[in-house]
C-alpha cells in the first residue's frame, strides 16, 4: 500500500513539474532557455548571455492605432489575440519561435537557414488573407513584415528582482527598421540583401531588389529586397512581368539618370497602378527632378527619418 501511495505521489509530482514547464515555456521559449544552457526558468539567472547567428523577423499590424481607437480595451485585447493566433503557427511550423510581443508587433527568431523565416513570413501573410476572406477581422487586417540576419546576444537583462530573456544587437534594430519601411514602400514583405542572397531559387521566384537604402543613423547602406509571393495573384503576376524594367528604373535612379528613371516609372505606373514600391520610386524620381540630389547619395536612398 505504501509503495502504491509513493508511486502515486511521484507520478503527481512529475505531472506537476511537466505542467509547470509547459506553463513557463509560454512566457520564456524553450529554445531561448536551451540557447542559455538552461532546462527551465529556475536555472536562468541575471547576466547569462550567448552570441548566436540568427534570422530575425518583425511583423506589425498596419494602422493599428486607428483601428484600436474605435475599440474598447477588451475588444482590442481580443483582436490582438485573434490576430496572433492566426499568424503564430506559421512561425513554429518553419522552425522559429516568438521571442516577444511588442504591443501589436511580433518579434520572432529563426536559428535555421534564412529561408525558414521568409517562408514563415509568406505563410503568415497568406493565413491573414484567408482569415480576412472568412470575415474574421473587421476591418480586414494587414501586416508588414521585415526579415534580416546577423549576430545577436541572447540573454537575461534587468536587475536581481526583475529580469527577462531578451535579444540585443544592431541586427534586431535593423530588422525593426526594415519592417517599418514596408509601410513607406507600400508592400507586405521586405528582407535584407543578406537574407535574399542565401535564399534558394524557389524562394527568390517572386522577389526583386528595391535598391540600396541608407537608414537614418547608419554609416553603411543596405540593400532591400521585396518578396511578393503572398501578394494578390494579379499584382504578383504584374510585378513579375515588369521586374526587369523596374530594376532598370531603380538602377537609373541610383546612378543619377533621373530622367530615364522617371520615364520608366511613369510607363510602368500606367500598367500596374497598385504596385506600391513602383509608385514610391515614381514619386522619388519626380522629387529628384524638381530638387536634384535631394534623395540620392552615393548610389543609395538617404532616409532622413526613422521608419
């Protein structure tokens, strides 16, 4: 009888430990703890840090401030949770994990090849479009996604009585800035040139360079590449059809051949008026013609404000 009681108690203790581990992993991802060499949160301590090469994904709900103004706080919480429930699974499906939610934004990390993050981003866009089509969100939601790769420090930050697992690096800041540029450029998914260079042919099918950009406060410019796989089928086909001509226009702009670039962008705008990056470049060409050297320096677009 005593043996049975002890076995029962041990089984309950093991189950309680499993439930505790499952619960804490919802707050601190197992992948993060594993990177720190910890099995669970009880083994984590302030100041632990490790350097890793990862791909960072930032996703942000478009116009969320305006949407939330019309909602109660309770409705805003429900909307965010419904949206995250929609776009979270693709991140895990492609080997990533969500590091944190920042208001209406998601930051996720991928320790595998960069293609995993890009495929997850495309799947997130497709899942959100399907949910919108099924009437899940009113008004329909749209997310901008930025992807970049580099070395980060993963560790615990704070003070003795309150600390959290987080990621610190210029890579994280750059990814957030790239995501912010998706709104300015009028597109859904932008990745850095470093990420695009490591994609296989299949993942580059629906992609195009948007040019080099000098982010505010950065000493080096960065190439931005649009991945338009998740665009509406008609827009995707148009972007693919005009990709070479678009690239010619961007090169002309960056080389100072503004007249030639303006002619190309005007021509393409009539054929594809819904192409966001095309319309953005068209405006830049017109601006440059009226105020030479106002935007382009040393073959890159100078961004004078943070996205």
